[in-house]
C-alpha cells in the first residue's frame, strides 16, 4: 500500500517495533515531505514506513517546552500511541506487564506514516499556529489521510483546503462527556469521532475477611499469590481530611460516600483519592464509583493495590465493615492482582467521557459522525505497549479504516468515504440489542452520542449508495471567511441542505423540506426502497419512496419533508432514513429534529 497517512500529533518514538519498515518497498516518488532532525532525532530515524517527520513549536510557551525534545521525538507517548493505532505494523506477543497479551497492529499496517509534531508538554497542549502550519505542510507533502487526535477547534479553512485536495481529515470528538453540547470539531467536511468500549475487561478479585468474594476492575500488578489480608476501613469520600481522621496507615481503605455518589466521576478525583491514601501510608484502596471505564486514572498506581467497584459492591463492603465492628471484629480484605479477559462484557458502549452533540457552532450539522474503540486501547508508547483511553484513541481507528477504504476505492472523495462509514455503521451490539451510552445513568445511545453508529469496516467497503459532495460547494453554506469566491456576497444557505449522510434540524416550526442526492457505487442495476423511522412528534415523508439505478442513471435526488405534529416547544427527537435494496445493502442515515415555537429555548437533548 503506497497510501500516505499523516498524524498531527505530539511526536513519534521511531524505535518502536510498530514502525519497522521490513518488507516495505521504496518511498513513493510523489512524496514531497521531509525528515527534519533535532534533539535525539536524525535522518536515520525515518525509514520506508516512517517516511516523514516535522516539528513546530510556534506559539508554545516556555512551560510547555520544558523537558521536551526539540525534534519530532515523542515525550508524552500520545503521538506514538495514536500513530501505531492508525498504521502500526503487526507486532506479536505484546502486553502491558502480562495484561492483554496478544498481537498488536494498526488499522492500516501497510500504510506509510508521516508525523507532524505540533503539540508539546505533558499533558500535550497545541497552539493554533503550530497545528495550522503542520496541516499546511501535510497538504503540500502529499498525504492521503490526516489523523488529528487533538481537542478544541482546529477545523479551520486549512482543513477544508485539505479536503478540497482529496485528503480525508479525521478528528477526535473530545473528552468532555457525558455532557451535551460538548463535541469538538463540528465542521461538516471532517469526520468527527466518538469513543466506544471494547469487550476486554480487567477483573480483580476482592476477598473480604468473611470469605465473601467480589469482583472489581483494576490495573493492579502484584505478586501472583498474595494471601495477605489487611484491615479494611471506611474512608467516606477519601478526602485528605477524611483520611487523616480515620488513620489509614497499613490498612486498605474503602472510598464510598453514600451521600455523594458522583465523587469519583473525574480522573483527577480518582487520582487525588489514591494519592491521599498513599500519602497516609495506606496499603490499598477500593473506590465505589459509577461504571464509567476510568481505569486510566489508575495508571500511575499499577503497583499499588487499587480497585474500582460499583455502588452495589461498595455498599456490601460498607455493611461488612459495620457488621464486623458491631461484633468487635476487625474487618479485613485482600486485593488480588488484575487479570485480563476478552468476550465477557457486552460491547460496544459509548464511553462516558466521549463528548456529545449537538454542536453549538453548527447545530444544523449532526455531530459526532461515528464511534470507534477508544477505551483501554493497547498500543505503542516508547519502547513498550501501554493502555490509553480517549477519543484520541478512537480517531486513529477511523483513520486506519479510511486509509484502507482509500486504497480499495482510490477515486472516492473524502465525502464519499465519510458517507460509506456513517451509512454502514452499527447501532446494535453483537447480540442485536441497542448500543448504550455510559454516564451517570446509562441510556440507549442516540446520534448525539455516536452519529451514524459504531464503525463497521467490512460493510463500509461496499456501502451500496454514497452521499457525495464537492468541497468547493461548501462556500455556498458559509461566509467568505472560508474562501475568497464569487459566493462571498451570496445569502447563506441553511446547513441542513448540505448533502451529508445525516440530517439535523434544530428549529422545525411547522414544516421544512430538504434534499439529498445519492450515487450508486454497487451493482449497475438496483432498486432501493425507503424505510422511514420518523422522529417522535414529527411526520416524515420521503419522495420518491423508491430509487432505481441503471447503466445511465447512477445518481438520484430525493426530498425529505418534516412536519411537526404538535405545537409545543420540544426536545430533540431522533429517527433515521434507510435505503434498502432487499439484498446486501442497507444505507442508513441518522436524523435529529427539534420542534420550536419560540426563538429562545434551553432544551438540547
């Protein structure tokens, strides 16, 4: 595969096995990039796999650059992790200290990589000037896919320029969930990715002094056989004050506050609690918390007995402590080392941290676009392989699939590739039940959680129909800040008329009609019928209700009319439109509609 995938990242660790170039042919002659040298990075660190590396420190302050490599070399590990996830070669027998022992490879292992280090420090921070300069160089160098695991809003005219040059741009959607209206990168020309879980878990057996066994989750690396029971004490919310009051030295602490069940919703609160227990010379910690896949918060304490349990288990431990005290007995517990298992949990689910729509910038563009694995992903970091979670990890999964689709369909536009991904995504798990979204309360996932659904690469290779769009036409929908064209003085067309594989209408008053055009990319002769799932409270009509394609008709346009069935200020409701050929192709787009009767409103979901 001569495809060139580029990552706007925080650098690369070139010695990682994931970037070995064994078996790769010569670098494509069309490649115009460079291998820029710097601190602990010279020309020999590029090869036939890692064909380019640049670095940009414009706009970075002195604090960000403190301790950094002034070169493309990765200090934080974020860049290496995401690059290997997107396009790392197959590496056998990797694990993190025995956990998740298996082979590792990226989504497009035969793709070439070019790295553009534009973010600095730990945690990484990116300046707009550096990211835009990196994107500009990537476009000039000749990449096919831009993978940007960065937060904020960098999808400026430069990313539209990339799309206009045939480059698919993939962004992470942000880690500010489960709150609504937090999604990053809302521009319609980019692919915005949400994060999902995988079916790998990390069970840890917790044995109480009465021989009752409970199972939590952890990253604890201890002795293979540990029969040491320690006194178990209740530390409430495990604030520094509570820890000092209890006296935790030599003991394992249950952190569980029945009066504040949201205590450990953030990684920082988990980190603080574990740190306080360690500082108090405690010998372990058990946190009662929502099941929000927060094991990365345990990453700095993997040699320390620490486990997460749900509230039911935490309450049982709380009762055990109380009952033991009433009997003048000393409650005790032991935490066994973590194991890893595959296939024992239902997946995918949308991660609690994954940012949610609707977009505040462009509410007429449904975001995110799609979901991909982003929880407890094992990938390269330095010379090792480590776990990390975030939409940053989900983004390169999609980028790798994009590279494969681009190789399979070299003439497809970025819009066509995006359409193929969105319209073939799954909205159910392997058991056929709806994908759920994690949070304080779990719920059935909707388009503001996962866009079209969870990525399904095999189906995306043969989508049947695509919703294509010429990037030059985006300027009809945006003001002239995006491009100097003859459309600058034209009246802006509502964004829900863009030929996207989704429809979002934030302001339906009575009735509204929009249009879409689909292109047949499967068998020449085909007939598709519309399957309509109207959003509750909205009547939805599609005309025509069937589409016929033949040797002379490869594109068909249809209109969709939405009519409110009640006159009330409403919430968003969701539906879908699926074109089905009665065979292998089912082309589904998500729909979100909000009915309003007043210009002011606060309901967003």
